C-alpha cells in the first residue's frame, strides 16, 4: 500500500495546484458532506433494503463514506489562519498532488482511512 497520511492528504487536496480559497472551501464541503450525507445514505440503503445484496451495498456505502470523517476533521483544522501553509511548508505540492490523486482510490475500502487515521494519531503521541 502506498504512503497515505490523512492530514497530508487533506492539506494537499485543499491546496490543489493553485491554492485558491474557493478550492479550500469546496474540498472541506466535499469531505463534510461525504462524511455526513454519504454515511447517512448508506445507513438508509442498508436499513431499508429488501435483499441481502442491497443491504451489503448500503453497508459498503456507509463504510466508504466514513473514510471522509478523518479527512473532514483534518480539513476543518487546516482552515485556521496559517495552518494549511504551515502543513505544506517546504513541500513539493505538485508532486504530492500527483501522489495523493492516485492514492485516493483507497477511499473505496470501507473504514480504511479511519483505521489509518487512528494509527497515525496514536503513533504521533
């Protein structure tokens, strides 16, 4: 599995190629809506499903969307004045953007980002 640091992924995604304020807000909205609305949708589909296949699909949606929770939390913390700039200081943003753009496919693995976020949080202590 490639390098996947949750805070860095959120920071690089928020900055993008040009670092615009609009992009920051858009990415924060994506992460928060993915975490809240996506998870709610998955739970709804799983709870109202009449077949096992749909129930499993709903569980997968909820699990994959729960991956947005650590990204949303990091992105909200990076909105503070200077936090994003400090996180990306000295970074080759374009190279990291290429890396994290390719790595984001892992968001489809239910709960993976949550497990990694907890591991990274406890390793940092």
